[in-house]
């Protein structure tokens, strides 16, 4: 009879072994932590935003608004017009735009050809025509680098040159 309690204990252990291993087969569902997803960059959407910014730029030129034009550029922008040194910063760009308007430029027609880039920086290439009154005075090609500032695409680097041969 002394062995009876040992036999009962042995049976209890033997019968509990399958239950112990049953937990090993259960799959526990791992719930991933929710992380805020970053918005996906869409180049087509960015292109539309650049086209809208170009429309605004053309309107500002037509209005003779050098302050508005300067504000279309980032604070650290560089404007590189042909025939002169680069100008950097909004105050200097405003002065350059004022000079362009004072020279008689009344309109600009921007024609976007291609855009390339990422959520941080867009490169635009295109062609433009400058007008004095109704007369086209120059057709040129350009490249603009756009950078987001305060949630809006702004001109970061702006360079253009004439399609006409050098005189």
C-alpha cells in the first residue's frame, strides 16, 4: 500500500504530459504595434502641385508682384538668370524680380515638360517664353529644383537660358 500514493502520483504525471505539450502547438497571434504610416509620395500629384505653383508664378509676373514672386521661392533659394551672377535669398530674388518687371517683362508662359524626384526634392524641366506686352521677346529652357517649405512646393534652385544663339 505504500506504493499506492507513488502510483497515483506517477499516473497523474503521465496523464498531465499531453496537456503540457498541447500549449506548444497553439499559435499565438502576434499583434503588430500600430505605427503611424507616412504618406506615400505620388509623383503625379506632385506634378499637379508644381503646375499649380507655375500658374501662380505666371499670375504674379502678370500682376508685376515682385514680393509675391520672391515668396514663391524658399528662404535659401538661388536664382540663376543668364548674363549675371546668381542671387540668393528672398530679398535678393525680390530685387531681381523687380528689375525684370522694370525692364518691361509683362508675362511669362511656363511649359512644364518633365518632373523627377522624391517627397523631398523635385526637379522640373521645361520651356518658357517671356513677353513684353503681347510680343514674345525670348524663348528659353529652364530647370527648377522644388523643395517643400511649410507644406508647399517652393522654388529652391532656378536656372534658365535662352534658346537663341549667342551674339
